[in-house]
């Protein structure tokens, strides 16, 4: 029987490098699927429906909310973003470990609905390093950087709700560490009830 995949939520401060980390993880291992979010915002040039996002009209999205077809959703600046349940279920059934890259509030909602979800939080080794990375991008004004840092201070309050912290210092080490944590998670006894019961039954017959 094919082993069911694990649902993994990855969160982290803006500038923690979680996007790069996800790309590397998916490139190096083929048992992961990155969940594609649904949104009501209009596609940007080069974005493809079903690749970057599933693009929906507001009415469609609100119907999905009403029918409980989303694992979690939130509204940012007039647009909805959410995680479609069907896509995630399909990937898990196929034995893929599904990664959702979402912020803390969404992560905790997912954990509430699916208590077996693995929560991973990505952080740089220090606040000074976070500031250095944000400034090093060279794409944001000082105001935006300061607002990202004050948001990070708020987000840090929720870090202890996560199962594991991933300190993103060296990218390659970090990818390896994340992969090992997820693989180890597959061996947790609560994820292996069927195997355990089967083993007990077989041993009774010995």
C-alpha cells in the first residue's frame, strides 16, 4: 500500500530565504509537491493558471469558502488567497509530501483542521542577519524594510507554536536538514497505526 504523504506548513520571516529553500528542496528530491494557492488577484505577466496560482473570480472564490473547499484562506488588500483542499488531498493520496508556504495565522488554522500537520519555521541566525538580507535585496525602500522587521517582531511571538525551527544559515545544510526532519516524521508512530496494528495481528498468529 502506498504510504500517504504528510502535510507540511512552512512559514518564516520575509527575508528568511524560505522561497529559495523550497525551490532547492523540490529540485533535489522528487517526493515533494508545493501546494498551489488560489487567488482572486489578476495574473501578472508570465504567470500561468495552475502553476503560480489558481486564478478565480471573487464570486467563485466565495463559493469555495461556502462549500468548505479551502483548507485556509485570508484576504489581503482586497484580494483573497487560499489553499484548495482537493489539490492537497490528491497529492497526499499519491504519496507526495505537500508543502504549504503560508504565514503564521494560516499555519495555525491548518494545524487546527489537520492536527497531524508538520509545522516548520524558517529563520535567519539573527535579527542583524535578517536586516542585512532585507537591505541586500536592494529592491525595497528603508520604510518597507522597517515595516518588514516590525512585522517579523510580531511573527516571532508565534515561533514556539511550530514543531521545528530551521535556521537558514547555509542553504545546502538547511535543505538537507529539512528533508531529514520530514523523512523522520514519516516514522513517527502516530503516522503508522495501520502498520503497527498489522504487525500486532501477524505476531499473534506466530
